[in-house]
C-alpha cells in the first residue's frame, strides 16, 4: 500500500468514529488536496496527500477492511487485500456524485483498470458507462479442530448463496430477446450532469443503472436474475492457521451480472481437551511418578502427531517444562 501511517490520524478522526464522520472528514480533505485545485508548485505534495487520504478512507469506510485493520494493522490489510480491493465497495458516489473525476485520479495514482468498475459495490462503471454488477462477497466462520489447524485439511462445506437463474440465464427477463436498451441513458446506465467544480455521472433513474429495460420479468427469479441455493464448496485449509485467519475463495461469493463475488472464511480453532496452543507452540501435561522424577527415566508424551517417548532427567521437579522441537 502507499502508506504505513495510522489511517485514523491521516483522516483526523478517532478510532471509534462512525462512518458518516469518516466520510465528512475525507470529503473535506479530498476537496482541500484535490490535485486539480492546487497551483502547479504544490501539485506533487497534494497528489501524495490525496493518495494517502483516499487509501485511508477506502479502508475505514468499509466495515470488513476496518475490522481487519483494527485487529492486525497494515499487515492485515496488505496480506488480505490488493490495492484495487482497497477501493472496492468504497462509497465515493455520495461524496463526489459518481464523478468520473475521482475515478480518473485513482487510476492515475494507483494504476490498473477502472477501479470502481472492477469490483462491484457502489457506483462503478464498465465499458460504455453501465454500472458494474459484481456479485457481493460472502463471509462465514469455519470451525476446525486443533489437529486440523496443525496439519492442514481438505474440507467440503455447504454455503447458501445467490446463483444465476438458469431459466433466464441471469438476464431477469421472461424473454431475453425482448430486452431493450434504455432510451434515457442510451445503454450507459448513467447520465452526465455538472455541479460546481466537479463533472458528475449519476445513475439513470429510468433503468436504475442497468442500461436496459425489461418488459416482463422472469417468473422464477422475479427479475432479479439470480436464485437462492445451497452449494457445496471445496476448501483447502493450510497447516498453521489460527483463530482469526482469513481464507479467500475467489468467485465463490454471490452471483452478479459482471462476475461473482468472493467467499471469505474466518477460521475459528476449537479448544482442545489435552493441548493448549499459544502462538506456534503447543503445550501439554505429562504425569510422571515420584520415583521416575527422582531417578530419571523415559515417559510417554502425547503430541498432535501421536505419542512420543521422552527422557526425564533425575531430580526433575513438578512443573518443570521441557521442549520437544518440531
């Protein structure tokens, strides 16, 4: 990411700030440091600041990214989200009015294709301007045993999600051949307007951003283009996961007109009757007779990989801790 500074400090808000407060702070700073509103001599510094505050807003305005940042800091964000993911689902439309201006700036600073159109959520555009309809992301908790967390495991889980309606092939129309291009926006899904400094594109009220009109909706999905199903999904859980680990399964989320969302699995490692885990280490207790503790000898110790033999030296005191590597 572009910064390692504290996102809350960047926007000048408290850690318990509500989303409206975060939006207000970002809008004020964005207007102040907008690269096209400063003189040429200050443009470079302004661009750096604008990039910084926009990244902070992208994280803190999204509940899932904000929770990850609050728990794990920049490391959690860097490990789980790409630069494009930072802006996915971020609400810029209520701040800039779906402005092409902000999208062009983000592409200039952060690279890649259309940063809004590539990831669903709010206010994106793709192709001729039609709003992107990427499916929503799903999040589920997945419970695993300590043994499975230690060694890794392949599991098949069942998830409820929206999938394309086969009756209408995801179009939402009873007869797809009768779908018409919206006359108001010409199929773009957006109409252009101006407001002060910014030129803005707003969602077409006639087609609600779809760029098309449907005379008669599909009876099976009621025009939504998707139906609710329960689907089996294969998951490979790597060795070494811990409670709070997040697995991302691309394309296993909700169906959308422009591709499916992702499925996020949050790992919860269940407590164990015998072992206790602290970080990467496993702790267990072994009963040793008084005689063996005094004179020394071999004892059997339970591990996640099975029982092993360990030599107890003479004079061992109760509570003595031994380390078995690996």
